[in-house]
C-alpha cells in the first residue's frame, strides 16, 4: 500500500519492521525504519502520519475486522543498531588481522 498508492514524497525509502496490535484490535503500532539523517526520519514520520487516515480506510476495506485499529507510527532503530554492530565487528576483525601474533 505504501509503495503503490501512497504518493507522499516525504515518505521516501521506508521499511516496515514490525506491527503490533492490541488484543482488542483497537490500536496498531507500526514500526518503521528509514535510512538517512534525523531530518529524513522526521520527514518520513510526518508523511506517514498524514497518510494514517487513508491507510486506515484501506485497511478497513481489505480486512474484515469488528474494529479498524487506530494507527500509530513509531521509528524502529533496530536496523541502525544492527548496522552499527556490524561495523564494530568489522573494525575488531580488521584490528585483529593487522596485529601480529603475540603468542
């Protein structure tokens, strides 16, 4: 839906990382990640927030639920954290390769 029908240029390269729904299906938290600076993240969040009503209406048409959940978008830093961990591990590996054996 975000790729094909939501045309807000603020959204950019958004990746939905997970969705949690309360037991009564009245609230859906949609976690997203976007590459780039804090400004780009904020811009994407504003775009997603402005598309909330449309997304909720489309969800109501496509999924047969007693209640259509309210939607709350939240930034998920897990992808950035995974990239950071990968960089740390690479630097440790490089450091290990650059050091001569000290046995």
